[in-house]
């Protein structure tokens, strides 16, 4: 059975390493017959959560005029969520983190999500996989808390310049991971 997959990207660099990683996954997942939406959080105006706890009280997920409201409708349709991101300061980039923070709205409004599975695609300059541990742990704790089953992680070390990732096997691995989703 095909899935509705939402790919959230975290980098502002078009054609950058994590963007290519996302595209490779998307290509594989589409070939396998899934419906895939790629959402570039860095192009959006998603502000940090203010903890006003008024989520969904005025019809939209966030009571402020915030692009999270368009994202929230995509999140509510998704069966799988994919995070495709660079490592920023051992963690998620602020643009993507702001979007993740606003998942709080579903929790406040007790709205159940259909998401059952998740994937992590992450890259960074550091040559040690241990430097990605903070982000990976956050991803795993969120997944565990929301009952999402981890369907795969691709951690790409030692990529920094825009097309560095092409020199690795990560794009092939991401495409294969996408292809295996059904
Ligand atoms: C603000 C900022 C913070 C970064 N912090 C880290 C870091 O903590 N560890 C690391 O390995 N790379 C770090 N990097 C490098 C990026 O993760 C790396 O260049 C990555 O390949 C960029 O992916 P992109 O092309 O998808 O933007 C940082 C880059 C920026 C711009």
C-alpha cells in the first residue's frame, strides 16, 4: 500500500547537500508509488512557538498568521514524515526546529496524527558520526513520544561545500531507502 509522505527540509541552500538527499529520497519514494510532498521550511515564515496554548482555538493550528498553518494541513494528511536536514550547531537548523516546535499544537488540541513512521536524513561537515548524536537523539525521542516508528536514518559526515554529497554514496542510499517505502 502506498503512503502519503511529507518531507520537511531544513536547509536554506537550494541544491545543497541535504536538499539533494531529500530529492534522492523523494525520487525513490515516488518510483515506489508513494505520494510525496517536499516542504522547504527555510522558505517559510514559521516563527518560534510562544506557548500561548491557543492552538486550533480560531480554526487554524496557530492563532498567529504563520506558515505553520499551511504546513499543519500537510502534517494532518501525512502517514510518514521525513526530516532532511543539515546539522547546525550539533542540532536542527532554527527554521526546521521552529516547525517541529509547532507540532505542539496537535498535542494541545488533542488532534491525532496519522503519521506512523519517520525517517532522518542528515548531513554535516564533521567527520565524526558522534557529533550528530544530539540531533539523532532528539529525532528518536520525538519519534518515540509521538509513536512514530523509525523507518531509517542516513547520517552523512564530511560534507560541507554545496555538492560534496555527490562524491559520496549517500544519494544512492537515500534513493534506495525511499524506494523501499510502500
Ligand atoms: C549555521 C551553521 C551551523 C553549522 N553547524 C555545524 C555543526 O555543528 N556540525 C557540522 O558538522 N557541520 C555544521 N555546519 C555545516 C553544515 O552542516 C554542512 O555544510 C552541510 O553540508 C550543509 O548542508 P546543506 O548543503 O544542505 O545546507 C554548519 C553550517 C552552518 C551554516
